[in-house]
């Protein structure tokens, strides 16, 4: 990526911006729109162009232009600086290699903790259920009473 070449390839358009500023807003074009044609760029090689296209696809229109706009301040110069800075950040972020995740095996302690928490959770849920009395524990049934009397 050649920063100087990229900055020369940028195209800007200015328009009136909404927001604070009173009558000043109606007179001065402070909103800045930056346009950058990704595939025609001489500052990016073919791999970098494809990477930028993939990552910033939602910001690229059907004509192939990357469009970024800013109207946060009342100064056209400041907005231009901000939009240029944002452009360079987006390009740098798009060109960063994605680190692949290294798979790690859970430790024995982590496994033990996980199983303990699952056991506690299942016990908690079991306590919420209705208690099912087995027949030999049921003191109110006739059979158990006769069984008890039999001794």
C-alpha cells in the first residue's frame, strides 16, 4: 500500500450539511464525501484490491467506488481531514491479516468445573419437580399399612 499514491487518487465532493450552524449552514458546503475507485487504484496491488473489496464490500457502490462521508464539524477543511483519516484507517484495517484461532484443549480443572456446574444445575432442576413416592415408602396406601402391621 502506497499512502501518497492513495491520497492522490481520492476524489472529494462537497455539499451543504444539516445540523448546527444557523444561517452559516445554508451558505457553506461543509459536508465532505470521499470517493475512491478500488479497482483502478495504482496504490494497491491486485491482492490488496481484492482484500479491500471483500472487507469493505458494503461500502462500495455498484460502480466500484468506496464512498465515505463526514459532516460532523462546521469546517469543510476539518471534515476533509476527518474523512481522509477514516479512509486510511479503513484501508489499513481491511489489509490487516486475520489471525487464525489456535485450537486449545480444555484443562482437566476446566472440565471438572464444567461437570460440577452441570451437576448443580441438574440438581436444582430436580428439586423443582414433584416428589414421586415409591409404594414401599407410601405410608398412606393400604398395602404398605398391611405390610407394616404384618410385622
